[in-house]
């Protein structure tokens, strides 16, 4: 049995009739941008998130970028971002000419550590962008309090967390504005690129609407220097179909996660995702952590089980940010995460038998590694380590 890490064809096949009908409806309509499907999806997704306004855009990166532009954040400003996230969170900040200021993760959620934010705030700080990484909500109440105290904007990067709840409320509704991505592997997926900005602030929504379409409302007058960042009608129609299945598909991810957690608990040196009581995650990624990450991944590969690392290169050490501001060792927790995390197969179409096989092979690999290396968790290091377990 082969277990690929992603299988987008299986996700398509399950909804094929409805997706095909949506596709042909748009193809035959002769209306391909900023039309009825986009408007309907915006209303439906806003309602789903419990937010007043949804403005669709071309990608998740653009959603973040356009929020920052709409808030007039730019050169000379600083924006606090997680040290451990996907590159896009930092890149959006750099793209408006502002400076990303990374803050290290906490050991439970792997999200930005609220206790470390205070020290990163300066007179130039304009916003904080917590990421609901792997589908796990960040501690928004605590972070929101810090933001309010300092009069800085709170923005969510919700690109991995469609449908997740924080203290009973959907992510995307917990800040001045939230960015979503509909990249094909996300929990709510387009068949191509797409993104959205969610906000209760009507004026802010209006500015993003203007910026996504060349800065014009009527195609004759150009009020500001905007972008071309529109979701097309076809993607909107496909997203309307998939939105109806989002809760059910997230529940299937949760069932897989529950089996992984139950069956892998207690393996030596293995750290499993943990769930604070205020959190209902949506398991975009199921990331385990182990000092023998490489050996475990090699074993799973040889057993035809696909895995990925989210993310193998700490952003501050990447070529994109190699301007010397953060030499190796300056963000040790981000570096440790990059060295130790491993994402197991996680998708709604994963069968019981496949989950059993993953569990069996991870168990074998961890035991093997522990035998070869002695106490696997005892790897010596002079950087402060995240607690195990
Ligand atoms: C996917 C992702 C983005 C960017 O979304 P794109 O649609 O690929 O531009 C931003 N932030 C995070 C955390 C993501 O996972």
C-alpha cells in the first residue's frame, strides 16, 4: 500500500459531480471575474466565519499584503511575526517595505509565544500577525490584550485554519482583519490560487476591495495605486461547493488526529501536538517532533508513506532573509522546530487502514532510532530546548 502525503485527486473525485456542475455553470455563463459567484462566495464565507465582510483576492500572500497596505503600514514600520511559520507571513511585511520582527513559538501550540511579544515591541511597531499554524489557533485573547495596550493592530494569518475555533469563535473573526489562503492543499481549497480578507470593519473592507482591483471602483477613475489580485468566478464557484463540506472534512481530519495521538502516545522522545482547552484545531498539518526526525522520515519513505517537513528551513536563515540580521542561533526555537518537526499524512480521504499503517511504521521507526541512539531525547545542545511531552 502506498500512502501519498497529498492526494488532491481523491478530494476531487469525492465531490466530482458537484464540482463539475459548478465548473460548467461558470464556463457557460460568460462571466469570469468579479461576478455573481464571487459575491455569493464572499457572503457565504463571511457568514461561515461570523464576520461582516469578506473580500476575495488572488492568494493568501496577497490577502496579508493588502491588509497591510489598507492599514497604511509601510517603510519605517515594524510588524511582529512568528519566527516559525510559512515564509508568506514575513514576505507580506517585507512587500510593503516594513520590517518583520520575529518572535519565537511556545512549546504547546507552536504558535507565537505571547510571553515573548512584549520584548519585541518598539515605538515603530504597527501590528502583530499571529499565525494559526498547522490549524491550531493562537492564543488570541492574550495577544489581543498586548496589542490593545500598545495601540497596535492585530491581524490574523488564518491560511491554515479555516473553521478552527478559539474559545468557541471561528478564527478569522478575532482581529481587525484576517487573511485566508485557498491554495489547493489548504483545508478549504481552490483548484488553483486564491485568498480572502475577512474583517468586520467596513471601511477597511472597502479599501481592500479598491486595492485588489487596480485602485478603481468603476474602471475609469483610479483613486490609489492598486494591484491586480482577484479571485476568478470559476474558483469562487468551486469554493462554494467545498465550503459546504468544510466542517465534515475537518471532522474527518480530527478523527485521524485522534487516532494518531492515542496510538503514538508515550513513544520515547516523541512529541505529539497538544491541545489547550480553549482550542478547536482543524489539523491542516499533523506535525510530530523528534530528534531522530531524519531517520523516521527515511523509514516512512521506504515504507511508501509520504511525509513533509513544515518547514525545513528557518526563515531567518533562508536566502530571502540572508541580510545578516539574524545569524544562526539567534532564533533557536525556530531552528529546533525546523530540525525536528515531521508532518504525517493528514487529509479527509485517509482510510482507517492507511492510518493504522502510518501508526505502525512510525512506532517501528521511533523504537529503532531510540535503540540506536540511546535516549533519543537526550541530544546535547547548548540552545534552550523546548520541553518534551
Ligand atoms: C499558505 C499560507 C500562506 C500563503 O497563501 P498562498 O495562497 O500560498 O499565497 C500564508 N500564510 C500561511 C501560514 C500559509 O500556510
